[in-house]
C-alpha cells in the first residue's frame, strides 16, 4: 500500500495524490461526486482540495457547490476524522480579496458548507496585492488560534509577498504557512522551478501542485484541434496545443506505453519525482481515479525523468512560445 507523506511542521500524513474537487457541482453532480469520494477513500486516499470559489467560473454556478457537496458526503458517511480537508479563500468572483474582515466571514461560511468545525489546511487562494501582508498573516494566525483551521497555506503569491509573510510571522510570532500550492506540470514549469521552489526549500514547505495535468492535456487525449471540440476545458487546453506541448505529450505517451499505464499516471509520477508532496488531480468518475492512484506506485527511472525534462524543456523557460 502506498505510504503517506508527512506535511512538514504538522502531524498530518497525506496520501501522495491530493484529490481536486473543482469538478464537483460542475461536470459531476452530487451523486457522482459522492461516488468519486467513496472510491478515493476506498483506494487509500485521504486528502481533499476544495475552495469557496469552486466552480464559480461556470455560468449559473455560485462557487459554493464543491464545499457543499463535500459537506453532504461527510455528514452521510460520518468520516470527518478519516480525511484531511483543504479549502481556500480569496479567489471568488464576488470577493477577490484578502481583506481580513472578509476572511473572518469566509471561514465560517466554508465550515458551514463543509459541515465541520475545522479544516486541516486553510489557504490564501490568491493575493490581492493590496492588503498589507502583515494584516493577512495576522488574520490567518487568528483563524488557527481559534481552532477553525489546524494549519495554513498559500497559493498564487509572489516570492516577494511570501517572503514578507514569513517575515511578519517571525516579527510577531504568528503561525506560519506549512505549504504552497503552485501551478506546476510538464508544460508549466518556469514559475515553480525558478521562483517558488527556492521558497519551499528555504521554509521546508509541502508542495501541492495544481493544474498538474494541464487541464487534461497531459492525459494524452488531446492530440489535435478536433479533439478539443465539445471538451469542458477546451479553451484551457488550447494554450498547450503547440508543437512544444505536443512533443512533450508524445514522449509522455511513449513512456506510459512502456509501463502499460495511462499517460496521466506518468505525468503525476514525474511531479512526484520532482519533489511535489502530493499533486492535485481531479476525477469526474470513479473510473478516472485508477490512473491517478497508480502514480505513487510508478517509479520512473532517471533516464525517463530526464527524457521528460528534455521534452518539456521549453516550458522551463519564462516564455515557452
């Protein structure tokens, strides 16, 4: 059975695949989402990633659906102690802010939807670049000390703002973030590898990558413009469809065939080989989980990692175009 990984500075041990739940209430309804959650836990998973904004980008959705669906699942299964829940604040279309007054109300609303008294990890989802960072650090410290979150984490903050956050924690004795959530995949490498990995290493932070499969591009099913027709994430995938992206997928698919696994499995295994604690990946059906859950068991050779590094090298540059 796959070993769990300890989040540094915590007593939390997580299965090395973080189940993304942005599909809940979007491409998966409540019953389908519950089936995915049941299958994930049955396969050994225990780490769920959600946000107050999932899936607000879909017309007609409020952005509260994912948390609500997880809440009804927790209530019906009575298994809160068996799972680790991360949620986020500050990237909802109605509230793109890290204003402390809003954050205090947002955590309570998230807990109500999730039908729990606490979350294990509470993220600042996206920096507003306006609120003084010390104020943000203080309100997240307050939330931990109140017991509403066990630990805190940060997503989509610049290295400079992250440095300022840690400095505020040092100056004022505040609770420090224990993890970052960067965008990182074979076809989106520069930002993490150049700017954010040094921060993670300096502060011994766990790393939970999002868009780990590049909106589905790294599943290998999009090999031409025709493949994008009718796809839920076609617009997102479109940006990867150039020659460089398709070359990376060609090598990904070749390695997958040699191991008789799905390209998804190899793409996530590459991230694990790069030191990601638990890549975030989502599933619309229980059947899609199999390729995700197989990733920690696949050990790529040094040559295979190098082949993927080389194939995706343009994406390690600041502007792969």
